[in-house]
C-alpha cells in the first residue's frame, strides 16, 4: 500500500505538471482523491485534510522554485557585473 505522504507528493507533482499553478483546484483534487486510489487505500481519510496537505506541498514547491530562481538570477547579475568591470 502506498503511503499517504507519497500520495500527497504524487498529487502535488501531477497538479503542477498539468496546470503549472500552485493554487489547488477543488475539483481536480477531488478527482485525484477518488481516481488516484487515495480513497481506496485510506477510506477514513478526509478529502479536505488531504487537500490541505497537497496545498501545503504545492506552497513548499513554489517557495523552493522562487528561491532557486532568485539564486540563479543573483549569479547571473554577479557574473554580468564582473564582466563590466574594467
């Protein structure tokens, strides 16, 4: 049986790939919850709680991507400044 945390990560990754958004759609997560096997493996799991976990994972992924982007941009700016120095 797949761990609940693995379902959360799968849902977050799939959602990002399909939509590119970090704001979870209620219909999408309800469909994943039912069709993805979460409901079968965890019949007592609440959809709202699962949705909250997936949204939290999406937010973390978004924050990490933002940090990585800022880091790369800082490296580029530093490199360009080094090239411009006489």
